[in-house]
């Protein structure tokens, strides 16, 4: 490590998952070592809990984790405390910089089709790709952020804008970039209509903020009072729909009245984003679309989704998937969030209370739950 490295402890605390469907265990372990010229050692300041953390912990994401014990979390933020002795390819990074860390893109191979290709303007330059099949993913196939210190790849990170703190940044590293990239995949122009199914959840409530501030006429749908209340409380100007009481045909009819249209194919939303793992939510979303509309699928239920061939063939509905965004998209999203005041609704916990956070997550309260390492240090 570089000579300018500040004094670091020999041990750190980390939360370990020792088996599926078991509570996390807090233990002391040695600090991790830098093994690549692209490695940074960061002091983790905030680590956000994601739906994927819950799926993995329940054993529903085979073959992950690759082994136990496992440290989860693939959306976190921290401060650089050590650099490799050989220096970095990104010479602008230095000790003390605040950075956000997504899960994907840790140690890509740099030589596969994904790493060397430049697919579209959203892609990263050749040499790095978050889609590299050989790259690791923090919190899933590699060690994550539920610990006091972590090794990350300089090429995958995003500098935190001055307007954001670590607690605000951590949820944006997966939930934020995922919904932001999904919105961009809809290919809409300002003034067009977008629907978000699951609008009160972690991704959804960020999506409402991004979409309305991009200038889209936004509709948020959900099916629980807590989620609907959270979505309405954002005061984004989006139309919030309770799917328990409003059928998609009624929503489409209301849109038709606004546009002075009566033909079914001309009425409806231009695009929808499906966040819940529910066939009912998928069908609801597709039924909201006008002809030639686009359905962007983010969720990945174990049994998949069944789609209507009639909708695809006779109405020309497009169904595409969206996973995460490139590092370029990540940085763009973070700058947009800082400029337009896009923030997650968060509830904070110290590292030692991670199991309490998990219990709260399963109550389905919406928003994001975040580990604040400063709470641990001050307790």
C-alpha cells in the first residue's frame, strides 16, 4: 500500500451469512488486502439493503453465494483509505475521496466480448464492462459492503457529488442506477406517459422522482396502503393508482379522455416498468399500454412471466429486460440525482443491528433500509 496510507486497524467488524435462511453473525476479521492494480481500500460509510440480498439469503439465487460465510450488500458508499503501491490508471482518485460502489464490475476480465465491445452510447469504453461474465459482483459472487472496510475496483465506482452524502448515495448504487437505466430503456421523449408498477418500493419511489424530473407524465401503481402512502407523500406530481380498486381499462379510459381519443389502440401509456415479481402486476402493466408500447421488465421471479401473444403480435407490444446500467450510466444518474434532488426515503440502522433491518424489510414498509456505519462508531 502507498506510503500516504493513513493508520488503519488490523481488525474490522463484518456481518456474515453462514447459511441460507439464517441470521447474520457479527464477527471481527482482518482487513482485506489489495490484490489488483485496480484495487482501492475504502472505509464503508453506508451500506444499503436490497431485495436481491433477501433473495440470496433465502437460497433463491443459485449458485450464489459461491461459499459460506458470505458478506452481503451490493450497494454501498465509502471513503478511500488506501491505494495500490503501483498507482492507479485513474490518477484523479486519491485517499480521502468519497465514492459510491455498485455491485457489478469487480475485476472484469478485460478481454471478453462484453469487455471489448461498444454496444451503444450507454456502454462503457472497451476494456471494462459491468456485464463481463467473469467479473465478480459485490455481495453476490464476491464480498459485499456489510463490513467496516472493503476492497473495490477503481473502474466500477462513482465519485460522490458534493450535494450528496453517503447515506443518500448507497441506495442509488443499485436501486437508483437500475431504475434510471430502465427508464432510459423506455426510449421516451418528455411529455410521453410512463407507468411504474411497484411505485412505493425501493426502486419505484426513486423511479417516480427520476421520471417526473425527466419530464414524463408518470403513473405510479401499487397495491398496499403503506406503499401508496409513501408514493403519494413524495409529491412528485405523478398520478398514483391503487391497483386494488382501479382496473387498467379505467386508467386507459381516463387517459383517452385527456387526449380526446376513443380508439383503444391509441389510448394508454407509452411504456411501463415492471418491478414486482407478480404475474398480476405484469398483466396489469401490459394492459395499460397503447399499441406499439414498451414493457420493460426489471424483476425476475423464479417461475418467470407469461405474456399475451395477442398483445405482442396484434398490438405490437415490445417486452425487454433491464438489469443494471453501465458505469457511464451510473455516473450520469448520480449527477442527475444530485442536481434534481432525487433522494431515497431511508431508515438507518447500525451495523450490529443488521438482523433488525432484515426483519423490518420483510414487513414491506417501502423505501430503503440502510446501514449507517457512523451510528455504530458513535454507539
